[in-house]
């Protein structure tokens, strides 16, 4: 073995192939600084799933902000689910807010092919239901202003408990809707932090485990129904970047 | 926003930059088929950490093998820890073999810069005493026959169910040693499969949790002491690919 060649050529970083003309400005969180660029990718059968993620931290507010640009696509059928600016906000000792922003040509629930649709879902599973309802009203106000339809849905969380998520929907590719809801997510979270006491210590572990193990398995099966072959490992890796590190 | 551009240009898969001249042939396991190619990568400060992983399954033997080629390197100081053919093998119902194969110019225990050294660690966490005995007897026998010097250790930072760890060390970049120990690990595991019974509903969750949550935190700190900046999220994501699909 040529040691010089090993030292110089073994393995170098991959470049990402994300077209930045489709990315959003960051929410206006003071003092955000980049704390890591990530690629999580899998290719299996005819499907690729590429996740481009960035982590930011704000020393002044204590907030960790992560965002995702993702494409899961069947190269043969053209079926895709794209995340365009999915984000997570968390301050240590406070619950996490997740905003899931999907543009897809397949129904996320039935797995049937359909016209392009943009769906934004807001998750606050660690917030009590009364407070969650109040926070969701802020997103409903934004949706009304943007003229997009919305609802609160009762779902089963990864933990097996039931609760609500907020869902906004729009026909076609509506990146404007995602942009406005991302900005609103920060103002909602900011007032939540100001009005709520920190819970010390806050145990993030149950939600982390539910997401890495439970959600990965569920989404692996959900992708399968859509004709997308995404191994559990790929979703678990993507979720690990989103939820660990706190 | 141009819908046609979004459909055609949004995000495509990254290519990997692994020089296949440094990859090892797979252990001789019948019927192995590629079941997923993965890239997990992070760049932070002056450090990149790129993981190229492949998952294989043998339907005939019920075996899953995941192997990893990884480079964690500080682009300025030149410090690196490279994994060359790290792998794990598991048949559901049996404990999972873990073989870790670092080539580094930094001492993994003292975190000081050192000459290039190749190490290989092999363990069989969650094994019964009988499985452990069969496995390590065969592995050490093969290692002796190949002229590889080794020791068996109990590493304090690992949980009790981890059991002992086989550790071999060689000066320079000794990919041949890794190659031989990969074959040796498979031979020893095959013997465990032949001579012991599998367990229905084998619970892999303790090791999954330990690796994804505890090991990623520990290794993040270890890298930090070496002058390598690898966020917890990057390690958690790579470990998720290794163990989430059990």
C-alpha cells in the first residue's frame, strides 16, 4: 500500500448539489452563527434521499436553530417529497418547535400520486395542550393573512400519545407560505420563551428516542407506500442531526 | 419562483470522493447484496468528517453487514482519524459484531499527535458468556496465526453488557491487518452462529441507545481534545446508520 497516496487521496468531503436560489433567508434571530454543515444521503434501488442541513447557534438568545433542505425522489417514476426549509428551534430547558415544510407530488398520508402541493406542519409535542392551542392561533393568523388553508389535526405522536399538530396547505409550490411561517415560528417561539419559565432539568431524551427510532421506522414505511425506498437508517441519521446536540 | 427550475434543479445527490484503491474486499459471506449507499458528512470550523457507508444483506444467511470508510481531519493542522473498513455484522437474534478500524496520526487514548498508527478493535456486545468464549477464542487463534499482536481489554467507559474488546495495533497504515481481522471476525462470528442458538426477540435497544446517544457525546469530546471539531449531531447520524436498522 502506498502510504503517501493514502495520506493524500483516501477520502475528501463531498460537495452538495443544492440550488441556493430555492433557500429561504434565516428567521430574524439575533446573533445566529453557523455551527455545522451536514449532508445525510442515501441511495437505494431507484430512490435517492439527500438532506442538506445547517446548524446555527445564537449565544445572545441561547437558541439552537437547524434547517433542512431535502429531496427524496424516485429517479424512474419522478415521485418526490422535498423539504424546503424545514426547521427546528430550541433553547436549552425549553420544548422544541419543529416546522416541517414539504413540497410533494404525492399524498403524504395516502401515498397516492397527486398534483403538486405545499404542506407546512408545526409540531410542539412537549408543550401542554392549552398552551399549544394558543401558540397555534398565531400560525392560523399568519395563514389567514396569506390566504392559505389550515387546520389543527389530532395525531399520534412518535411516543404513542395523542395530541395536535398545526397544518397549513397550499396548491402548487408555495415557498412564500413557508417563508412567512418560518418567520412567524421565530416570533411565536420568542414570546413563548419570554412568557414561560424554563424547566430545569428538561429531559429531551424521550422525544429524541421517539424521533430517532419511532419516526424513522414510521417514515420508512410511509415512503414505501409512496414508492420511495428509504432505509430506516437514512431517516434515523437525518433525525439524529435534527434532535441531538442539546 | 420558476416552477420548472424547482422541479429540475432543486437538489440532487452528492457524489462521494472515496478513492476505492483503499477499500477492502468484503468478508466471504454468501449472498451479500447492496441494500443502501450512505453519505454522512459534517464540516465545522477547520474540521471535516465524511462517512461513506454501505449496507449489505444476505437473504440466504440472514446476515446484515454495514461497512464504513471515514475521514475526520483538521484541514489546517492535518490531524486525522480515518476509519478504513470499520464494519458491523449481525444476524437477527444474535449479538452484533463490531469492528472498528482507525488509522490515525493522533493517539486515540492520550489525544496527542503521534506517528501514524493502525488499530483494530473488535467486540461482541450483549453476547452470552458461551458466545463470547467461542468468538474470542477463534478470533485470537486467527490473529496469532496471522502474526498479529493483540490484547484483550475491558474498557471502563463502556457499559457492562459490552464485554471485552480485542485490540490490535500496528505502526503505519496497515490495511492488511484490518483486512485479516475483518475475515477473522466473520470466521469467529460464523462459529458463534453454528454453535449457539439465537434468541427470539433479541433486544438491541440498549446498544442502539448507548451508541447513538452516549458514544456520540463521548466521541465529540474526544475529538475536541484532539483538535477536531465534530458536532455531536455528526457522530449521532453516522452511528444511526450503523445501528438503527437492527
